[in-house]
């Protein structure tokens, strides 16, 4: 079974978009891996039953501008892997995570 590769773009603030995406994916499948690339993009690996892939795509489209992919129109319950890359338009490429000093 071929893996699926989705590419999306978001104009929404990164944290808000990620939270909305996580909620939608959890309705249909599981996020099994996430890689952040500064605050510019994110790669997400999703495991989902094939019969839910079209529904997930339709619900993600209003949140993330997705490249057009053909519908599967499947009723199969076989597990599929979706590799999802999201680019955040408001990213600067200079993500800083401040770590508080720890006494000791």
C-alpha cells in the first residue's frame, strides 16, 4: 500500500493551527511522529484507516490550505500512513525557546 504525502500552508498562528490539526486528526487516526523545523514548518506522520482519509482531508482543508490530492473513495479499514508537511506563513526561521534558569 502506498504512503500518502500531503503538503499544506497555514496563515494562522502556529500554535493555534497545530492545536486544531491535532484535534481533527485525533477524530480519525493517530499522530505517531512530529518534527518541527524552527517556526517555519512541521512534518507530521499520521496513521489512519483508509476509509477515514477523505474525511480528514475535507476537514483539514478549511484550516490548512492543502495541495489538491485525488480522493481514495475507499471503504477499506486497512491502516495507512500519511506524511503531512505544513508550512507556516508567519514563521521567521528564528525560533527561540527560552529556558528558565534552574537554581542549584
